[in-house]
C-alpha cells in the first residue's frame, strides 16, 4: 500500500515537473478544452500535446473523453486533492519538527541565561 502511494506521488510530481504540463493544468482550471485548443495555448504540436496529456492522465490530474473526432480534456479533481494531501502531510511534518527545534532552542536559551 505504501509503495503504491509513493509511486502515485512520483507520477504526480513528475507530471507537474514540466512547465508545459503545468500550463495545461492552469488552462484547464478555467474549464474543459480540446487537444487542439491546448496545443494552440502551448504553442506546440498536437502530437506533443497528446504526449503531455498522456502523462497528466497517467498521474490522474487530467481526464479526457472523445466525442467523434474531438477529444476534450478537463481537470480531475481527485488528482489535485491527492497532491494537496501529500503537500499538507509534508507541511505538518515540517511544522512539527520546527516546533520541536524551537522548544529545544528556548530551553537552551533559558539554561544559558540562568
């Protein structure tokens, strides 16, 4: 189970590591878009856009549906919630560590001041 979660986080952050894929996410937060619209927004070919979308779909950040010859993409909220949850866990762990460090430093300051 832990390995599966780690692999999912790896895919998610790999997908977000690319500026073009982040631009796709930002664009899709304003609403669904076709692959052609996304390609025009990025200034890259449709083929390159499809490759970026595949990575985003594999990481569950984006989903798409085909209607005839048109593929429309939209944000997958579950993927974004997964990223948010991971970041929140990291933030909580760091805040806890910094609180403990602060307590140790306060104790040392009190000891040296006495």
